[in-house]
C-alpha cells in the first residue's frame, strides 16, 4: 500500500508539473511582451490604445485602428458563421441520413486543415472580385449610409469578414456537432413522449447543450481574432476606424505580419510588440469572459435540472 501510495503521489506531482508548464508558458509570453514593449508604454501610455495615428516616420503610434479592425472583423465573421455552423451541426447530428454523416463530417473537418495562405489566395482571386461586384451593384441610397460607404475596390472589411467566416465554420460546427451528439437520448425521447415535433426535440437538445455550443462559438471567435495571412491579403491594410464594410482597414495580426520585418528603430519595434501585447490581452479577456459565461450557464442549468428532479420526486411521492 505504501509503495502504491508513493507511486500515486509521484504520478500526481509529475502530471501537475506538466500542467504547470502551460501556465508558465502563458506567464512567460506575457512577461516578455511587456518587457519588449516598455519603451512604447513609457512614451505613449494609455494614449497608445486610443490613438488613431500610425506614422513610423514621425514616431507617432496609435493602435486604435488595429484594435477596431480586429474586433470588427471577428464580430462580423461570428455573425455570419454562427448560423451556418449551427445549421451544419444540426443537420449532421440530427437530420442527415446515416450514409451521409461520415462523408459530411470529413468534408467539414477538411476545411479546418486548409492552410491560411490558401484561403488568402482563394480570397484574392474569387472573393475579392465577388465583393467588388456586390459593391458596384449596391443601390446609391445604401451607399450614403456609413455602413456601405467606400470605393468599389473589393478589398476591405467585408472581404475579411467573409473569409474569416469560412475559416471559422469548421471549428464551430465540429465542436457543436460533438456537443449535440453527446446530449443524452433520454432528452429527445422525453420530448417526443410529450408530443414534441422533430424541431422541438432538436431545440430541447440544443437547450441541454447550450453551454457547450456557446463554447464552440467562442472558440471560433478566438480563431477569428488571431487570424493573420488570409485577412492580410484581403482587408486592404489601411489604418483607419470606419463602420464601412467596403472600406480597407487593418488588424493587429496583419500589421505585425506586414511591418515587423521592416521595423528598424527601437520605438517602432516596441510599438509593434505592444500591439502584440494588446492582442494577447484581448484574447485572454475574451476567453476568460466566455469561460465564465459557460460556467455560469452550466451552474444555472444544473440548478434547474435539480429543481425539476425534486419537483418530479415530490409529485411521485
């Protein structure tokens, strides 16, 4: 028993050490980003987050256009991709004929394996001309609105959001499909026993796994926030803050990919590293908030299920 207990403790310590490595890596990344961006932090302070001017020649750096472009493109991609992803997940897990489920699952997962640069090339040669045609045929009264202002270039926020949506779909749909597949069959059977239709039974399954589905959506959001090459090739790379879907804009990942190799002055390098720090913090904050949301929903769902079980027990008694 003593030997077994000591083996268990050694195994626990070893696995705990491996788990701690992940935390140490995150802390190490944060520490190094802060250390390398100290010059920019000391020079600009919080104005770096709110400044709209990015002028390496004059030594004036503001990250607001890049923060705006990153969040705007990711949110738009999420709005486009979420209904499509959930539709794919529901069809494969609930409605698809058995013979088609495996091929459809394989094709969906294959989309996640395509390199980002390939998506970017597809965006340049297919998506950008398509968006340009959409911009040309957009009615004039819509072009007067801030959301649709801009020249018919094809490159811009709409192209970036569309290509991000395509890249997000396989991640979100795969996780959502697994969530729906793992919903206990008793949930659907109970719904059918109460006279529910097929759609109502699917809604019951989605309600049971809503915390996991939200996690799938947030996973796609995190993927969209950090995407680099495909977005860089179609967004236009112009540092501006605009509501327009047609205007060229910029993201944090794109400016790092485009300008880091060209930066020579220490302040320029430090400003770029601080953009990386901002992206790092935004990603951590969003993922932490999504995790808190999932935990709170899971806790409230457990309480409601426990209350329902207690009510049924009292009724049976």
